[in-house]
C-alpha cells in the first residue's frame, strides 16, 4: 500500500517554456545560484532525458541534479528520486522543450512532457517567455498555457529578452489585462548565452568561464526577478509512493569509463548500482587507461568519442586492456561507448579511425543524420545486468550513421509509438552495445 511522502519535503517549482531556445536553462541557473546566494539549499531536477543540463544545475546549486522522466520512469521511481535527494529548502525542476511537448503514446507515468511532471508532482509551473518580436501578444501565449490543462498549475511568467523599458511596459500591460502574474522581466543580454554543439549545449566542464557566467546570471535574476514571490509560489509535493527495488548492477565491481569522451551517465542509474551493492571504478580511456583489472564488468557510457576519435584510436593501452578484459568479463557500451566498441568510426571530416574491434559496428559522422526519441527494448540475450527478455526503457539521441552492424542483434527495439527501430544494438560473446541510453526497466 502506498505511503505518503515525507511532510518535510521542500516545496518546488517547474521552470518551463512554450518552446526550446527561450532561455529557460539560463534562467534556471540564475535562479538556483541567486537563491543559494541567499543561503537557501536549492535542489534541481531535470524533466526528461538530458545529460548536459543537470551538470550545469550542479554547478549553479552546488548540489547534484537528477533526471525525472514520466515516460521511462514509474511514479514510484520518480517519487523515490525526489524524496531521496539531499534535504533542501527549495526545488527547481527545469522542463524540456515546450511545456506540453511529449510523445503521443504514454509510458510508465506520462508522455515525458514537463506538464505531466507538473501534474504528477503538483509543483506549480513558472513559464519563461521569450518576448522577442512581440508585446501584448505574449499575454495570449501565457493565457493559452495557463488554460490548456486544468491539472497543470501555472503560477505565472518570467519575461525574457526584453528590448527596452517601453517594450517591458507593453508586455506587462498585456499580462495585467490577462490576469497573468509576472515574476520578473529580464533584459536581452548577448553575454548570457550558452555555447552549443550538435547534441545541444557544450558540456558544463568544457565551458571556458562557467562560474562567471552563472554569477552574472544570478546577479541579473536577483536584480529583475521577485525571488520572494517565487519562493512563496512554490508548492508541496503531491505524490505518494514507495520506491521499487533498485536496478540490478551489471557487476559488483564496475569499471566505468569517465572523461570528456564518456560523460553521459545518469546519476540515478549509478546510485541504483551502488544500492545493489556495486563498487564503481572510474577510468579514463582518453588518458589511455584500461579498465581496472579487479572489476567484474565494464561499462562505456555515451559522450563525444567522435570529437576524440584520433586520440582514442592511438591509445593502445586502453584498447589492449579492454580487449583482454572482454575475454573473461562482460563489457557494455551505450551510444558513443557502443561506437568505440565497434571496428571503426568515420569522423566529420571523412577520416576513419580504428576503434577497439570488440564488435563489428562501423559508424560515420561524415553525413550526419539525427536519431532522436524514446526507445523500448526487449533483450534477446542477457546483457548489462539484465536477463534475456528484460524490457528496458531509454532514449536515443545521436547523429551517427550505421555503415555496418554485422553482429547478432541485442534487442528488439521500438520507438514510443511502437514502430520498429533498426538500431537493435549488437552482441558478440561477452560484449554488448546499444544506441539507446538506459533510463529504467519497464514495468511488466
């Protein structure tokens, strides 16, 4: 029987927007640091599958950020991740894409949208509105978002990219007439934009002046946003539930590739491994390190190996050590890790680089093609700590083209609509790999 969550849980807000590119990540970072500068303990979350934004959240709040995904995770797991976060004073959950954007077919607890997370948690939504090129019309957008779903509470808006005091006055006039609460208005600043690459924002650890950027965003927020009003608008967690057993680890001592080429690791997954009794042993392929010989499993997560393909190809100690490891123990790779397990990788300039050759996979970035979406996979054989037949939920996001995938398929893979996906992953001996990133095991 479900039990209520702790009444000591801090209140929360969801920072969302009508679309991507409105500045909600920058606003979230500025809010997190501005509240932290006031002495509050801010716990950030990210709605949906995203490796990059949570690292920025952690830099701003100085606390680890965790993903919450209503398509891949059940309500019990979402509730457990929220309640399992470090004690805090305020929760800020950053949305993804537009507020109501998700897949057409629901998954474990929703369709993956920020709106479904708001309905599930009860946290009020604060909408970041990019007011470029409009004035009173922004109020019509806000009113439409507020009235679209009765179960999604919208507390108000933060106006972004305001061009002038006159522009702000016109937008505020429209909001007042529409009965929309305005928590603040941010001027347009070219300095407050985050660099991007083909998978989204450049990673937090690669930002040349991240601390200065966050500090500037916090000062802007503190000067132009009603922080006290936002804190008062935050709502209590409305969920109840009990956590399900943690995801089974692929081994009890897991060698985990971890560096700029292999950085896409979900904290909740590693936490689940630790809860299952596993010890994590990080190693850096970019530093030519092999997996720890005391490990009984090796995991190569996704990242940006295509940006470091030449260096990885030259690192013989890593390659030879991984090949020796795979002779007696399981090795699994996700997306970028899967490509490195393959025979070769063609970079954007058309140059082929030799990879580890543990699988026959050949991939290319010379002609990029985006692969994006949720994935449901049923394993054809035991892999990654799961038994044959296990159903796994995850997501795929890459620009690589498969030139050859000759090994036995690892899984039957479908997208969120049930359509069959050709990226089945591969398996050869003790080595396996997939293009999809694991988020959670699917319910029966």
